[in-house]
């Protein structure tokens, strides 16, 4: 079995170039020359018998073969690094501190964490939830999940104060759709927008326009978008909906478990898309293998491809 493994240095060079989209940036990370990275990639290409990159003047483009191979090699290298680090450590468990907004932690992250723990039993996860501003570098936060404007992140406006101290990876959008107890919308009766006139609408205090925007997009008429009780989080409105209190607007990525378990139904197909998404932030220059392992696992769970933003800020709202 060992004889079938590809060269380790070639795998490291390929993984960095594939993740960063550049031989020169991969060379900076690995502390070698760009020519050395290119040479190692050629070794791997010869070993596999497939072209992995199409070379451009200032960048490289992954081939289909490379896109298929990159996740497997990245995960293998990260698991190897974490395993070795665990053996070298003197205190046993390796702490990893993750900060997330409570809604995200409760409805998306926590249900998935047992899978991470099974993959990396040597990592001791410390989950911190808060709404306040956090300084990742000074407060020794390894990774953070933040709800940010996609265009502002891509342009660098949202994360610009520290000149690129953080890397931001897109995790998932936060589209909204109505959810309710199955008792309110039984499957044998086709849902009608008019039914919302008689339903209690559940609102999030920090997003008072959600229902107005969704009803307008759906073309619903005669529904008072402002009536109904207010809560301080989407997690609370979703739970109130599951208990039969009324209809809430649930974030699509957060309601999967409740939908699968039959606690709620999503009677209408329309999903309201907003400008913001959840991003995973990590400090550049932190070479802890466990940070890289958690980042790769999060992107896999979210079904996202790494989106590396050069401009970043380590002071963002949690």
C-alpha cells in the first residue's frame, strides 16, 4: 500500500497551489521558490499521468482532475499533520477555539460537530458564542464565523482595517423561507399565500423588514407584515414555529434538521435571498494543523469551495 502513495513534497506543493491559485503564493507559504513548486507539481503530474494545472501568465487554473484530487490530498495532509502534532504534544488534547454567533452555533454547527470529533479525537474544541466585536488575534481565537456582506468582503471593504491579517472563506448563504408546524400546513392541503392572513407571523427584532420583503417578493396581498410577536434570534422564531405558535422565516441552512425530522414544514418554495452570507475567518500566518483541519472540514460540510480574500480585518461582528 505504501508503495502506491504519491511523493509527499509533491502533494504539499500541489495542495498549496490548488488552494491559493498561484505557484508564487504557494511558494511564499512553503518558503521555497516558485520554480520549486512548479517542479514538484510536474512530479505529481508525471506520477498520476494527468495534467493538473493550466499555466497562465500570472496564475494557474485547475483542471478537472485537479479539482477532483485537491480535496482528498488536502484532507490527507491535514489529518497527517494533526496526528503528528498530537503525538508531539505534551499535554494530550490540542485546544482549538472557534467563535460563532449563537444562531449559527446552535442550528448549524453543533449538530455537525460530532462528525469532526470522530475524525479528530485529539482536538479539544472550545466553542465561544457572542454578538460582540472580537479581536481574533489578541483574544487567541483560532477561527470565527461571521455574517458579512458578500460584495463588501470580495471588494475588501468589509475586512480592510488590518491589511490582510485574515483569510475569509464563504460558507453558506442565509436565504429565508417560511416555516411552520405541520399542523398549520398539513401535506394533504396545498398551501396558499392567502392563508398567511390568518396566521401569526413571528419576527426577529434585528430584521424587522424580513416579512415585508418576502411577502412582496411572493406577491402576497392583504397580509399585515408587521403584526406578531418579536424575538431576538432566528433560532427562537424557528422554535416558536415548531411549537405551533405561528409562521417564521427560517434561514435555509439552519432548518435542515427540523425539516428532516418533521418538526416543521416549508410550505412555500420562494426563498428570499439577501446580500449577506456566513464566512469562516482564519488568521493568516497561523500554521496550526488543527486550524487547517477545521477549516477544511467546515468547507466540506458547507459544500463550499475555498474563496480566499486578500484583504481582511480581524475586528468583525460576531
